[in-house]
């Protein structure tokens, strides 16, 4: 196991991915310590999740801030006060500007419910269904100055079923989000992630020779 990386989590809503991270830490699967959870919404349930587990949690009200940059700086101050090394976005619905990204360069992770670079932005499951995609999934990536454009760390793929709705596809993808987000943080904690240009390289451990393909619909059926 690697060093215990200090993590600050930003949430705007229910915080189910936050819960998956907390569970992984408490179960010994993740070498991390969540030192603070911050939200731009006072009623975000993610704050209650954090408090239930004894984690410092606070609403950082955007209204007194005169600009996005000022709000970003307020968040940076709170994260640095909590000695945060890695910032994790878990359903945080605000775009972070250059001052924030520069303050934590290559130390901000986000999870997106699609297989980037396809379908960035919002309503991505609806877009996948509209386009007739055979696969969808989720992506953990580092955050850069763009929207869902940063280097990709890990992805999970799920088939799009003929009877899928936006809700059923979203639920199936969310289950995979809860698996891969703690894994991405653990890879960071172990120092196994290297960024070269737009690509993330993960140092392998042990015999990892699985190169299986995913095909949907399956061949021969």
C-alpha cells in the first residue's frame, strides 16, 4: 500500500461517489484520508455524508464572491487549510477556472458518466441513446482548463441495451463509477500515474496480460 494521500472533495449534490470513496478508505482499499468536503450548495446531501463519517464539511457560499475567480480562490484557501494534496470532484457542478487549476496542477480528478472524449458536458446518457451507441461508461480524468478535456486515467465500459432508458443506463454506469473512482485515487496514492502530454501512463504491477476485447452485440449471437 502507498502513502495516505490527503484528499479534498467538492460536491454539489447527493455525493454517491463521495460515499464510495469514504467506504473504500474505511474498508482499507484506499490509502487516502479525506480531510474536507466542500460544497457550493448549502443543501447538498454530500455534506451530511461527510459529517456522518466525522469528516470536516462546509458550504462555501458563492453569493458574496464577485466573480468565478474570486470563488475559486475561496475554495483554494479552504482546501489548503485542510492540507489537501489531491482535489476530487464528485458531482461538483461548477466549472473551475485557471486560477484553481493552476493551484492544483495535475492534482484535480473528475469523473464523467461517458467514455470521453465522446459526449462531454451534460445529459450524456441521452446523447448516447440518441446516437445509437453500443457502449457507454464512465471516465476518471485529470482536470485541465477545458470542460471534460483533461488526460484520461481510467475508464469503465457498459453495454447499451436495447430497452435502456436514460435512467436505467445512468444507474448501470453509476455502479461502475463507484468502482473506478477509488481505484484512480489509489493509483495516484501509490505514485503509479505518469502524465506525458495528453496521455496518462499507469505503472503495471504483477502479471497483467488481459487484452480482451469488448464487442456488443456479442459475436455468434
